[in-house]
């Protein structure tokens, strides 16, 4: 492994920092399976790690592998998802388990293209599983990685609008030549973005890349490009969806339309949210009641 900084990324310093500062997350332990890592990656999409860990453990206690999850009832899967948010991911994981069992003999595939063929697995998740589960030297790009590269390499406070092709090429150019170092680099740069090179309060004094960081060298200039809109939750269709689903999930799996009408006062928004739950396969509409899918 080279000992010099490359394109603003001092790889040895980064990996050394991670060895001492990286979080001891359960899916980083030795012996964790590719399925367990895939489960974690899907659960972690737009969801804090602290909320993911207990649900991840509960799912694996109930369904240790893809075969067990593939045989689970959809209603049970939705209930076990709890309040992680974006519950469609729960059903997609079950669909993914079915494909892993039926098409890949119960083993999570190693090839990125095969991983992309799995329900609910997109570009980031496919490469994360290939890298973190199978040790492949492929670029893994999430919001944290994009931010670190923007600052350390390009001298920009923010990464700007994402471009899958450009972002993957930029990170691939930074990967060390040795496969083991490339995997270590990928997990370390992601962790740095999550813990140190954060969006609002980067701790440059604690950053191993500060001496080689282009943004620090430029005096930490403010971002002058378009800013991403802050996502809200209160009062949105997403909140109403969650409230409606809670009634079904916390009871016997069924509820009358009259009971669900009490959840939210805006009839138009409530109807729209319920229709989207039905369209997503999370709720089944009956004669005078709604239920979780069986």
C-alpha cells in the first residue's frame, strides 16, 4: 500500500484512523454472512444505524437466512419492520430472499450485475455487498463518500447533484491497487464521512485527511452551488402512511375504514396515503376493511 497522498486522499492515514476510530458494528464482525450484510445495507438506506441494529438483530433471530425469510408471511415481515420507515423495503427484502433461494441456490451472488438483479437492490447496495461481504475491489459510493471526495479531492464544501457514472469513476480512481486495501479504503472513507467529515459540522481537527485535504488547503470555502432541499416528515403523506400502517401492524392485521378514518383529519390526504399503501402491496383493501397482506 502506497504511503503517499493521492488526489487528496492519504489512504494509509485513512485506514489507520479507521482501525482506531471505526464503530464496532455487529455486521462488521468476523463471520457475518453476505445475507446479513445485504439485510443491513437495505435497512440502513435513509435510516440511522442506531435504529437499524435492533431490528437487524430481531430479523436474523427470527429468519436467520434467505430461505427462512422467503417462507415468511408478508404480514409478519411488515410487522417485524416496525418503524424503520419506507416499509416497502420490507416486502422487497422478502422478494429478494425468494430470488436468492430460487435463482442462486440460497447464496447471495458475488457479481455486481447479479446483485443488481435482486429485488430492492440498487447500485449502492450491490457494490456494498460485493465489497463488504465478498471482498471485491469495487467503488462503493453513498452520500458520505461523495462528500469526502468533494472536499478532500475537489476542494468543494459539498458534492453537488449526484451523477452515478461520474461518482463511481471518481471513487474507482482512488481505490488502492491491492484488493484488501481497496476494501479497507471503502469502509474507512464511508465511516469518515459519517463520523468526522459530516455535512454540517465537519471536525477537521480530528480528520486524518486534513493535511492533504484540498478544501482545508483552500480555506474551507462555502458552497456556492445549488443546495439540496431538506426533507420534512411532519404532515407529509409519508407520515400519514406510517400512522395508517401502525393501526394494522399493532392490532390483528385488520381494521375497518371507520377506524382508519380516525388516524388523520384530512380526508383527501388520508385517502391518497392509503391508496399508495395498497399500490405498494403493503395493505389489502376489502369490502369494508383493510388488512395486511397474507
